C-alpha cells in the first residue's frame, strides 16, 4: 500500500501525487519496507528466535522507540511538507490583486450568464485615485461586498458610483471575512486612502466569525482556514476546525482529516434550519432552539464585535462611519451603533422583503447572495438613504474639484 499510486488514489484530490517532496518520501519508505522484507526473508527464523528471547523490558523499549520514531517521522514530514490549512496572509486569506476571474452564475431559475470579476490593488474591487481632491469613500465588507455573483459595475455599490459620480471609491470585500479582518483592512489602508466617509457592510454571521469557540462549533459550515480572532485585546490566529493540534503537528492526521473535511463539505451543501437560524443571531439570542446553547457564546460574540467596532471608530477618528446589515437590523446591531457612534442604516432587509412579496427573486439560485436584481434594489435604496442623510449628502454631492 505504501506507494505513490495507492496513496495518490486514497488521499489526493485528483487521484495522484504531484508533489516531488511527497514522492521522494514515499520512495524512501518503499526502500525501507523492501529492506525490512528482505531481512525477514533471509533471517526470518533468527529474528523470530531473537524476538521470542526478549525480556519484557527489552520488548517495551523496542515498542516505545518504534513509536517515537514513527511520531518523529510524522512530525518531520509535516514540517517539510507543511499542513493543509496554512495562514495565507495576515488577514487569514486574501483575493489576488490585479486579476480577472470569470464563472457562470444561475441568476434566476434556468437563467445562466457569465460573470466577470476584476480585482485591483491589494484585491480591492475598486481602487480610486489617491491624488484626487474629490470626496473619497472606503467600503468594507465580506462576500456581500466582494459579490462574485455579479460582474463589476452590477454590484450594489455600482449604483452608488453612478449616483455620486464625482466620488473616488475604494471597495474591499472578501468572502468569509469577519469584523476583525475588515478592521485590519481599515487599519492598513485608512492613512493611505484618507477617506472622507466609511461604509461598512455587516452580516449577522460576523458574530460567528468574530468568536473562535462559536466559529469552531458550526463546522463544517464555517470557512476552512486559519483566521485572526481578538482575544484579551490581542490578535491571535487559530484554525476553527476539529483537532487543530493534530492538524498542526501530524501529517498523517492532517491528510486524513483534510479528506474528512472534503467529504463533510460535500455532504452538507444543504444547510439545516438550525444553522440557518444563526443568520439572525439577535433572534437566536432571545428564543428558539439555539437560545440555551448559544446564549453565553452569543453574549461573548457580541462583546467581541463591539470591541472591534470600537477599535474601528477610534482608528477612523472623526471620519463618519455608516453601517448596514444584509440581515434584518436587530436590537444588537442598533446597540452596536449607539455604543460606538456609528450610524446604522435601517431598512435594507425590509426593502428586499417588500420586493420578494411582489414576486421578485433577489437571490442567486442555490446561493444566499444577491443576484443582479437584489444588488440593484439594495444599491438604489442606499442611494436614496445617503442622499437624505445630511452628513453623507454634504460629502457625496460636492462638486468635482480640479
């Protein structure tokens, strides 16, 4: 069984081992196994006699030393090859910069079209002119801001671009990001961009992403990757998956668990109602089957999220921050805004519900994210809100400056 063909068929996603390091190590093991087999064939009886003549102490030492050699070899292999789940960047993972990606999306039942997503500097979806004297807006968010379900220009902030044409837009969104990762982007780029206004897209699952114990508990519905968490005021990196210690130090366990992860992800494509309920966490905190199990964790997740937004408010100094949620804006979100001095934009979810009641489909098929219609309704709603908010209206409607 210890050969590249068998191991490739058992453990490799494409059915074969392509890594030269893996192949070399497997060949070494093959040579060792062949050598042991040759010794047994030539001196089998003598070896058996020697084994039978061992004392209990000698046998114990042999077993222990063999196990230690196996463990050391396993750990060495993990050091050489590295674990399956690695820290890709300081944010956990990032979108490559200056690339264009194309894929097919089922926007409406039976309606497929090709989507083209273009990314610019540092993976931003928009990177405006840093030297422009005009108003600059920084938009932060997760997959609802990355918005791979529609092409560039069709995202909800594409409608803000059209409505406020003199503004320089800087948009960063990456799927799976939590509030801490979004804050880290803000912290890294706010001095360079010098935005006049920050628009923060929030999602109820940010609570999950912000709190390690909760993030790990919802496996396999979470993001399979190391991410930063805020613990005791410090940023730490953890893998929110079962048996993280074994994954980190044992290559055998890492490979087997990675296979298990792939099967779990494949067999759990349909998210159960119990997990979907966490999409509206304020409700889950108060009642329902998740209330007892998640109340303590929910309170802690809220506390961490509040601490992160306070950090963002302090880092932005006097720059106005507006926040809207892709879910129903509940008491928790309103409390976050009140305690941090951030302006909550209400009514986005309710506006979409009105459209849905009129028979409009605003979600991509088999995907909870907005399709072109959903992005349009959200974008137009935000345009109207910002036009009627005195602070935003003054900043966004300034005449173009030379």
